C-alpha cells in the first residue's frame, strides 16, 4: 500500500472500500477501541482488520512518507470516526509532538461532517503510548477539542457551529511504506 498524500484521502481510502464490498464477503477482527463524547453523546467504536479473500485492510495505520514524515490514521470499523496525527519521525514516541492532528466525525446516518480542522481552538492529542517496531505499532492516549460542522467532505468548517469532543484510544496499528 502506498502512502496517501493527505489525511482526507486516508479517511476515504478505508471508508469507501468498506462501503462498496458486500457485507458477507468480509471477515472482521477487532483490534482496538476509540471512545468519545461528542456534545452530550458518548460512544465506543472499534478499529479492525477487514479481510476479503487475500485483501487485508487494517483501519489503524501509520504511513511512512518521504523526508522522515509519518502519518498515523486511526479509523473506526464503520468509517465514521478518524483520528489523524502527523510526525516528523518514522519512529515517533509518546514524547514526540505531532506537527498536525485532526479528528473527523460523521454521525451515523448523517450526511454532515464534523471536523477539528478550522475550529476556533486547536485539537489536543496526547499519546501515553506510541511505539513502532518493524511493521507494527501501538498507540494509546486521549484527545480533546472542538469539532465544527462542514457541509460536506472537503468543505470548510463553520467556526460558529462547533461542539466539544473528548475521548481516548488504544489500538495496535500497522506500518505501511
């Protein structure tokens, strides 16, 4: 798998194939958890490995790009929630400050996107565990900030229509170059 040039593409790269395949063809293995409270609703979702024949697609990945940059993407099994963090290191640790972070949330059945990019305050992502060993890793931590409404995917967020988000994550991930 080749690295994706942006966080938006990492979200689409997993969400669209999962929607396009017939449900009976998949084998799904839960590998981790993301919990969050958005506005006043609390939910828990899983990161997974989706297998369809010889095609194996984990929803938690770190993409290693040129110039020693790595992009961590933690996507839930339903494709409705993603945490992205970019680092100036191929082997970041919990003390490595991300150069960018974002959260995107699409509530079940909604055509609206809630995004941290463009919010009036920055998203805070804290890693208590972040390790990379070969082609696998582990990420655990918490996040907190605001998500603002965007009319559709790729649209600018409305900084006057935001809601609080906070939560935690704990999942293995797979490294792709």
